[in-house]
């Protein structure tokens, strides 16, 4: 259950089918989350995975017109440069398909527990050795 005045999210506990406004509030909400920004990142990853699963479902392929609005919105929100081509688009589609099948890994930079402040602002401190190990493992 979340009630967050800052994001506007107000949902009951349990599985949800959200409209665009609630989904946006869900992925933006952080003040009511005890994990703050890190919890927000986890919800954003969860949301992208759920969208990918739905987009790649057989039902979507059988009735493609039902996905037109979402596909159009996704295409309009995607920013590319002049060097982006069909191969790049195909790689993105393949990656989304892999996410929908549970292949791959979503991760964040490892952090250490504790409260940190930089120039009077709350901050998250990286676990430097673990972060470097993660960065070096990415191909």
C-alpha cells in the first residue's frame, strides 16, 4: 500500500493494473519508500520488465492493434541521434524480448549503508570495490 502526496500515488496493497498516471506516479515515488531513490530504481526496473513481458506476450502478437497506442507512445518518447539505425532498433527489441523472458540481469551500483551528505544534500555512497568489480564485469 502506498500513499504519497509528492508523486500522487495512492494504491492498495497487492497486484495492480495501472493506468498511465498511476504507473508514472509508481515509478517516480520515493518519499514514501523507506529505500528512497534506491527503491525508486527497483520499481523502475520492475515496471520496464512488466511492460516488456506484456509487449512480448503471444496475446499482443495475435492482436497487434491493441498495442498500437503503447508502441506509438514508446516510439515517440525514444530519442535517437542521426547514427542510430535499424540494427540499433533491432538490438533494443532483442534486449526487451530477453528481459521479458527473464534473461539477463537488472542491477544498480552497489552502495554502503549509512547516511551521507554532500553540500547539505542527502547522498548515496558507492561501495567502491564492489562498484569497480561491477563496472569491470560489463562487456
